[in-house]
């Protein structure tokens, strides 16, 4: 299998060389590196050109005439890739040296799989390992507990566990995903993973195959979480879709979660040009769950439900239609 790497850059001079060096030093060499720079004003392009001078047969560097932002820049980079397997790469992470080899072996032994993501390490700006639980650890936690894993349900309802920096895609599958929709708080990696998972074409490698950089300006949460048993169990319940609705507070949180998922998928449906059937079905599912649990809440806690319902309508919280 020949491989392409789609790299998107924007003012990435600080960590770019470590990222590219880790791609170049793979045990299974890549065949093509496509870089789309989104108008960097630092030394990023100079660094890229120095690599192209050393490896002219590998690098293609494209400088965007206008800023496309992350989603459309990755769409462009992926579209320009020519080989059978396309790896996605950020500008500030580090690949484990056998990442490409591991992914290609997985594709070969699982021919039905079109998209792969993996687990990874957390590091800080200085490259030091962080003592954290990552969002990617959750899949391993679920397997250890023999919890059923449905990637489509997890990504649809709980959130994305397929970070783009971990992702590899078969080129033949790309045409099913383009164009990427532009939706707030919804990125290209989640879109690709959702489409693949809807066809049972997505899979996840539990091995940690890259180092994901947590910058000082970022907050813990979202990708990295405190490393303790309480947080582990919280993540397990959340991603295993264990609603555990036992209290009034549980119902409040669940209805908010369902309403937010409904709004998100409604927006995706409105903005996407393909796969409307997937998101229409999800909207129907979210709506049925919403009214099911709302009715349960009303029966168990009639007075508090009545008050909450009035307040929520005034504040426009926990509503399907906003």
C-alpha cells in the first residue's frame, strides 16, 4: 500500500520540525507528504521549503491564497493526496515510529475497514508525558468491562473519540465524505468518523501511536482528564451510554445532553450536502429519547418538572427547537 500524509499548517514554526521528522523517520516510509499552509506569518513556510529541498520527491507544498480555516484546509489537503492510504497530521504532534506500519497492517488484516483512529499519549509544550486519562483511553476501558462498543452511537450521542491527528483513511472512501460541512463545534475528523461508523467501516487501535501536545493555553478536559478512578468511571458511564437516570438531576443533565445532540445534528443536516439520511434518522432518535425521558421525569417529579419546564422555556434551555 502506498501512503500519503495530509498536513495542515498555520503559524506552526515552534513544533513543526518535530512533527515532520517523526513522519520521515517511520519504520515504513511514506510515499507522499501534502502540506497546505493557511497563510502563516511566521517561519512555517521557510521550514517547509527546507524539507522540500531535502526531499523533493516527497513534499508538495500549497500556500492558500486566503485563509480556509481548519476544516476546509484539511478537505483541500486530503483531496490533493494521490495514494491508497491517507494519514492526517497536525503540525505540533509526534508520531510513534511504527505508526504507519501498524496502521497498514491493520488495514491489510481488516479489509472492510475504511477509516482508522488510535489511542495516544499526552505531552506538554516541552514534550514531557502528562499523567492524564485521554478521551482515547475510553475505548480500552469499555473493552476491559466487556461493554458493547457501537462507534456510530458513541460519536453521535457522546462525542468524537476519533481525533484527526490519529486518523488514516482509504482514498476510495474520501469521495463519500466531501464536501465537509461547516458547522460550529463540529470538525472534519468527527464528520469522517461518523460517516465511516454509519457503514461499520470505522475502527480503533488501542495502542498509543502518537504524542498529542497539550498547550499551556488549553484547559484540561475535552481530550485530557485527571487521572483518577472517579473520572475514569464518569467517562465510562458517559461513553457507554449508561444514562443511569435515578434522580431529578440525572434527568436534567440527560435532557440537556439529548437536546444539545439534537441541535448539533439538525445543524449538520442543514449544512451538509450529503448523507442526509444519517442525520435525519439521528434526529428522529434524539426526539423520541427526549420525549421518553421527559415523560418519565414528569411522572416521577411532577412539581419540580412543572417549575423546570417553565424556567427552561423562558431561558431556552433543554429545548429541541430554539
